[in-house]
C-alpha cells in the first residue's frame, strides 16, 4: 500500500489543498517489516513503532490513515539504528548475511525474508539484509517527509 508525503498549505488541514511531494509504493509493507526487524533485537522499540501505527489507524476510523509531524519525528527516531542493532546482536555478519543454519528460524520471525524464490543458498543468506534495506528505505522516506514539512498518508 502506497504512502504519500503531502505538503499542506499553511493553516490548511484539507488534503484537497495539499501537494503530493513524494510517494512510496511499498511504504506500509516496509513499515511492517521495520517492526519485525526491531522485534529481533528490541521488542519495546518495536511496540512503540507499532503503537504509533495503530494510533494513526484508529484515528482514521474508516478514513485515510495519516501520520502528522510529531508521529513522523517519533517514527524516524524509533526506526533509526535497526541495522546496527541487528549487526551488533550478531544476527548478521559485516556483509549483512545470515548463517545458512539460521535462515529458516529467522524467516519465521521476519516473514518478508525471501527464501521461497529459486536462488542459491548463498543468495538467500542476504534475505534478511534485503529486509534491512527496506527498513532503511522507509525511514529515509519518512525523514524526507519531515524535512519537506509534509504529513504522510496511506492510500
């Protein structure tokens, strides 16, 4: 599901007045992936990210989910450092590769790891690193939205 960074004119709260500054086709999925990555090393942080996501979902009711400035700042702060934390925990090596004997176990905890596609075992060792890249991508998108003074909306 696509996330949109939207800049609203000063004083406006209407999306119809806003300008779409950027969009991220897999943003919602990558946000979910970032949460699963944090669950590997820091459940409390994962819970905080999920709480922001859930709060925005509840506030939307049946409408559009939006992340406003305060939530965006919190999301960027909370999502920062997951790659270093996973590396420090010894889950991946310095090349972000997982030992072959841990792939299946980690795939159960991080469902976005691609172990089903026909590729070599050596390539599958990078599956968690690929999800880590996705987490960095969503963090960068949200950070850019903050820098551009945008809200982020799910559509």
